[in-house]
C-alpha cells in the first residue's frame, strides 16, 4: 500500500479537541498525554470549557505538529484512554 501525500505541511500548529466526563484529574491526565507526544506544548494555550450542565469537559490543545506519525500516536493514545470520550 502506498502512502498518500499529506494535506498538511509540517511543522504546523494543529488544534486537538479532547472531550470527556468532568471528573477529577481529567485535565491533568489529558495534559500529560499531550505533553508526552508534544513536549514543547505550551500549557498556557490550553482552553478548557465545561458543558452547560457541568457533566463534560472540552479541552482544546494547539500543538506544534512535526509529523503525521506524531499526530497519529497522539490521537491513538488519547482515544484509548478510558477518561476520554471523543478526540477531534
């Protein structure tokens, strides 16, 4: 199978939205995963929103993506974590 050319030019700023139930340590846990895959991530740029009823959290992290492999690994790690419901 041949790899298709990427539509994204690396390196680039790439926003990732992470959603899950509002529970203790959700923000810290997801931040640790993001920092593992993007060590230069600036935590000051992280945006956290709570759902209207306070049940869910939405975290947006804009990382400096260096490759498709980096993004794939980050998405996979976040998606497989039990605290995370959705990754966009």
